[in-house]
């Protein structure tokens, strides 16, 4: 057996065990005597960008999310989107689990997320652990890729209430790759959104990406529909 093949099998087993243990643990929570709330949303977006990087080849994408959250702060969920790789369509299905801690002056969110691609991008699947710290309208988030690349993505954001009952978000993110197998870069987001009717939100995003081969910016529009 080749060394690379052996390494691949070890990684796959480790990934499967970690992924399984997380969701077995959260499955146990289903039996706990606490109340839970189910929510789901549907998105239609003109361009799907993930941390400033296009994921749908500049084409529109349909997305959906389902969340299940307990009163004790624990939650699980799944998120799906159409993506594009090599001029071929694919489906991204992510699953995540975490726990929200409400402290005296801040809120802390700790969790695990698996990004799954199922066709042409299947080799891009990865796992992350994340933490978020929220203090009023401010938030800082850390996402650590626990695969070999050891990529840390940090995001600082601030939410504002704007005129005409609109919401404004300004965010700055930075990717740092310890092993230098991926480019370090920064991305900047300005989002304006408004609830046009009960359960329907429309918005527009401006995204600028710095530090990659080419500095690029994108303008995209989206609608969000609450089902539950």
C-alpha cells in the first residue's frame, strides 16, 4: 500500500469518527426534557460568495437552511446551496452543531461545521471548529480548518440600524494559512437589507476581496423567505 493511500484512509477514519461523535452527542440532546424550536429559511441570491470568494461561477444560486435549537443553547442545523466548479454544477450540503452561552456582558457561540460537496467538488469537503463572541452590535468570529491546511479565518462585523427600517452590516474578514498552501487574503462586506413584509427580507451585498491574484469586487442581491 502506498503511503499516500494509507494517509488518506487514516484521515477519512478520523474525519468520520469526529463527525459521528459530534452528531451522536447532539442526538442524545433530543431526549432531554427541554423545549426546542425549529426554523427554516430559503434564499435566492444572484451570486453566491463564501468569505469573499465566488462559489457559483457568478451565476444565481438557490439556498436553504434548517435549524433546530434547544432552550439550553444547544443547536444543530443543515445548510445547502447550488455551487459551481470547473463549469459544472454541484451541491454543497453543510451540517453543523454548537452551543450558545449567554454571559453577563456577551454571548459566546462554540461549534463544529462540516462542509460537504457531492460531485465534481467532492475533494473540497472540509471540517471546521468555530467560535463567535457577540457584544451588542459587535461580533468577532474565528473559524479554524482542522484539516491539514490549518487555515484560520477571522471576521469582525458591526450591525447598524439604518433609516427606513433597514439594517446595515459592515464586516472585515481575513484568512491566514499557517502552511502557506493557500493564499492569505482579506475581504470586506457591506450589506443592506430590509424586511419588506412578514417573513420576507430583501438585500444587497457589496464585497471586495484584497490580497489574492487579482483584487475583485462583487455586487449581489438576495431575498430570504422564512418558512418556519
